[in-house]
C-alpha cells in the first residue's frame, strides 16, 4: 500500500501599514496610534482563525522632519511576533512625503511577494502630500493602477463591516421604543387603579394634617422601590448580555457603571413622569368630596 501525505498549502499575506508621522497628526495623535494598533489586532485575530494563512506585517512611518523621511519600524515580521505600537514608535513632526512612503514601501515589498501571495495596504493620514522628492502622484498611480491592485477606502470597509450591526441596532431601537411605550401604558393603567383605590386613605391622611410633601412621598415610595429592585436585577443581566455580544470584538468600548446609572435616570424620569399627573391629582383631592362618594 502506498502511503499518501496531504500537505496544506499556506497562503502568505503581507500587511503594510503606512502611518503619517507629520506634525499635523499631533491633533489626532491618540486616534492615529489607536487606529494602527486596532489594525494590528485585527491581523492577529485573522491569523488565529486561519491555519492556512501566514500573516506578515511591515510598518512604515513618514515625515520630512526626520533625517530619514520614510522609516521602516517593522520589516516583514510574522504577526505573532509583533507587539502593539507605543508612543516611542510614533512621534509626529515635519511635513507629509506621502508618495515617497507609498512608493518606497511598495517597491521594497514587491521584491518579497511571490505568485499566490496577497498584499493588504493600510494608509493612515490626515492630509495631502506636500514634501515627496523621489515619487510623484503619477508614479504611485502607475504602481497601483494594474488589475492586480484592488484598493478601497478604509472608511468604506469599516462601514461595510458594521453594516449588519447598524441594521440590528435600528431594529433594537424600534423594539426598545415600542417596549417603553407598552410599559408606560401598563404603568399608567396599574397606577391609575392603585391610586384610585387609595383615595379614601389619602382623604383621611389629609384630614389628619398630612401635607402635600407627605402625600407625594407616600405615593411615590412604592414605585421607587419597584424601580430600584428592577435596576438591581437588570444590571447584571444587561452586563452579561453585552459582554457575550462583544466577546468576539477586537476592540471594545469600556462598560462602566455610568451607562447603567444613565439608563436608571432615564427610566426614572419616564416612569415618574407617567405617574406624576395621577399622583398630583390624588394629592389635591378634597377630603370631604371623597368621604361622600367612597
């Protein structure tokens, strides 16, 4: 019997990040550095999920303020060996030799790419070319104008990536608004029945000298207790669901208590607003009228 050996073909993917390090990037320093690190983290996640791929990273910065306008910080390194960028790696200064950075980086990378390999290029910049000496816009277009070079705006890629999430968010918002409306109607009906049932008690308390403040506290207290209990139950459940939903996200927004406190205040305003008219009416009733009719 002849033994057969199956070898899995590995696709090499060369990721090139070109980051503008000119002085104008100081105003968006944090966003630029975070954006580059998010791209690196996305590449790491892609490597972890695909055994048939080998991801490499080249990281280049450019500005005319350095002795070397185009600097290669990371040169075709396996993504598993790449660490996140720090402030020491990124110090904006000088002007914007964008074409030189693209031309030099693509030329260097072209000598390493073989047939069947893929190249992904990400350019992060806030402005226009203004200080290149070696490459012009036409030269870069000639390099990237072949049918083998497919390009798109990063913003379009991000929009497409989160398009389904946006549609899902709209659906969630619609159902949330409908749910809030139904809850308000239910709260209105229950409170109307409950407060109407306590008219005699309210009249007796007023006859014995209870003030408006005392009556408001009496009638609001029950609903505030229910609201507080609901908050205690809902927060852990909401936190767990958010954590599960964002488990596969490469970059996550922090989940602090502030968002839950804000939700509590919003629900409290809506709930108390629904109850206020009825409680105000009950607190202003004439005890003599109630005693005659009850």
